[in-house]
C-alpha cells in the first residue's frame, strides 16, 4: 500500500472510533423539557404520564393519556 492509502485508512479508522466513543452525554436528559411547548404543557396540565402497565404488568406507552383531550 502506498503512504496515501495508509493515511486515508488510518484517518477513517480514527474517525469511526472517535464517532463511536465520543458521544457519551445524552442529548435530551429525562428530567428536562425538550422544547417550550413541553414546558408549557407541564406547567398547565402537570407532569405527563409516559408509561402504564398492561394486563400482564409490563410497561407500555400511555398513548390514550398523552394524545387525549386535555380539557
């Protein structure tokens, strides 16, 4: 292999490794609102229920409570 090909392979390898291990911090922490609309809804309607147990006790998304009419 020529020097240029080895250099390109090394740069690509380092880019992949740094890409895999570079992002350890969560983009959206669970305890903070993601946008101003979520903050407004939390202030107005209280905290949102995200999961509820199903018939077998396993957690599932609480879609009816989240998407239902708030009024």
